[in-house]
C-alpha cells in the first residue's frame, strides 16, 4: 500500500497533520471528427460518460449531431468521436 500524503489543516487555532487520500486529476482531450474541441482536467474515471454527456449537452444547446463511435486514444487520455 502506498503512503498517503501528509496534509496540514487549520482547526480552532491549531495546525493538524493528517494523512488523507488526494484526488488525482489528469488532462483529458475531447476530439470530435478529427478536431480537438477541448482539454479539461478531471478524475480519470467514467470518461465515456463524461464525453457523451458533454457532447449531448453541446448538441442540445447548438445543433443536433450524430456521434457514431468513440475510442480511447493514448498517449494522453483522449476521447475521439466520429
């Protein structure tokens, strides 16, 4: 098991040392039909749901689009649609 990072918390006038897990974020790029739309920082979990939800919201607010397929394309996390 890896060692947890030590954090400092200020509580009631005193500093406390705590060992707690820290959420790790990574850059994830969304590419649609060969064009990179955006890169965002997020936890690298449920990336397909994030991409589909983002694209659904984007299509609902601008125009209707069909997305036929998606794939995870390393080296950096990247979701590719179209």
